[in-house]
């Protein structure tokens, strides 16, 4: 913001604070538990390249300030600094199957034991074998791995996925933090922590590490489980705190950082409150589209949210609902509304009316009991957060596969990814408002034309 614009904003706030309707007894803003940061407004003036977060004077409420600021002709937008919350309820270099043994244990499980837990990566049709069963809710990651090996881009090598979340256990630090044993140091590019404002976006919750594991956990390393785009680079961008809550301005800055530092895909497994408008975040997502960055977001979970909300509802962002091990819509996946583009595995119990009762969780190696030093495969990760991670991983594989063809403009590339995922999705015979285009199919999405 320019000096004149900053001066203008300060003058506006001073006028608001000293106007005839302000009083010592006026509200001073709502607590984070009510949905936005107290005494902060995200303000953009006409002609300014970016919005800024403005601290309100004491005695001036957030709602009154934003309502008054919006009436001024030089204000492009003014909004509370809304809070978002995480949307959770609490491969090989050859054609051989990955040797990952499954749960972390001493001694480790048998080679290929990952398939006993990771039902979402399995084929959903075809002949079942002892090492590779089939799963009605699977997206056939195995077929996609084979397609990418044939395209000489195994595991989506060359693609970068930014994970905007609670951070990732991507490195060890002192005696407190350890890198997840199923990540390698070389698979990360520099990120940023917008919660602590430093360059160490380390996870203190586990949600971000779990999401990152689905996208690109190391594969065929004889440790733990597998990831979808296992050779992609991960960019950890911490925008949610240890409780899984984050502010709109930090999230907007996180999106901007990911775009500026070369992300091809941005995963956002969190949601703002029902009916909230978050113009600063929408603005950065429009910029991502203009620059050819694919953005993916969870639609939210029934019980945590009451309607589909940003960022899933933002234009050109792929909004993802969740399905179960039995190929049913998850009972948590929100009711019909604008923003459901695709479905992907989120685990958990099925919606009423589905014949399958299979309800296992989504398993990945992550922090154990929230400790940044101990790791396991907790069975508590269910929801559209997990579903969005599957779509981000498959989007990375589609980008690497070459099936989109060369020389696409940035916007055309984003549209082509969304179209490819939709056109190859599996119809679950649900209304479009509930399933979007259907359940993603990684093998079909990465299959070269005949």
C-alpha cells in the first residue's frame, strides 16, 4: 500500500473511532472462537496492488468498522480477518509393487503391507490378487504409477505441490522436532511459516503432515506407507496453528508465497465459516488461476461446517467432497451446494442409503498424539481434508503425465486439469450437486490417448 493510501486508511479509522456513534462501551471485536480475529480488518483501497491488515482502535467493533468502510468510494473491499479451520474430523521405479511394509513397527511388516491399510490407493475393479486386492472406494493409484513410469515421469517428478496447512514434519530441529521417517529431506523445497513468521513451517498438530503424506509420502523405501505423487516436491506453508485454526490474511499471504515460489498445485484442506466472504483469499486464488497454478480445497465436514464455504467455492478452485472405503458418499460430506466439483476418498461412515458399511479411516504416517517427535498411523483421520489431498496428488500426476499436451496457456492448463479429472471420474449415481463429476480415477486421468 502506498504512503497516501496508508494515510487515507489511517484517517478513515480515526474518523470511525471518534465519530458520534463510537463510545467507550462499544464492542472491541469478537474472539477467535466467534469466527474472526479481534480488532482486525482486511482492507484494500482502489488502486492499491494488495490488501493490508489494519488494527482497529479500541472501542471500534469489527462489524461496524467493515460496514462503514465499505461505504467509502475509495475502498475496494473491507472484511473481517476471518478464521479458517482444518477440514478433518480430528511407488517404485519399475512395474513392481512398492515394498512399503505398512505400519511403523519393529520388526517391520512384510513387503507390500501398505496395501492392507491404504484401500484408497487400490484398483476398484479387475482381478484381485494376494498382494494387490481391490477396493470399491479405491482410485487406482497403482495404474497411475504405471502410466507415469511409462511416461518417464515416475511419481510426478518435476512437479511441486504446496501444502497450506499446520506445517509438515519435514526436518529435524533440536531435541523437539523430528522429520517424519517416511519423508526424505530432498523432497522438500523451502516454505514459510505465516503463523510464527519464520522460515521453519514445522507441524505441531499432525494434520498437515498427514495431508502431505497422502500427496507425496516416500514410496518403495521399505518404510511405512505410500504417497500418490511420490517423486513430487513438497512446499510446506504453515497457515494454521497447532489447533488447526488460521487467519484469512495469513492464508492469503500463504497462497501468494506458493505462487511466487513455483508451486504447480496448492492444497487447502481447511474451510472458513458458512456464508463468509473472504475477498483477500479469493483475490489470491484468482491470481493463481491467471498464473496457471491448480488450487484444490476441501468442501468441509458436516458437524464442523454447516455449508460449503471458501476456499472451495472460489472460482477455478476444485472443491472436493469425501467418500468411504465402500465407494459411498461420506456421512460427513456436506449437503448439496455450490462448490462440489469432485469426490475423493475421505474414509469414515457412509451416508444413509448406501449398502456398504466399510468405514476405515485414511492412513498415513504422521505425528502421534500431536507430538512432533513420535510418529505412527493414527486411525482418526477422516473427512474432506483427506479427500482434497487425494485430488492434489492426482492433479500433480496428471501434470507430470503429459496427457494434456504441450503449449497450454496458464489459464488453459488449470481448466484442462479440472476437465481431465472430471471427464475421467467414476459416476457414483448421485445427483451432481452431491458428487460433482464423481469419484476421481487416477489411472484413467493419467492414461495416454489410444
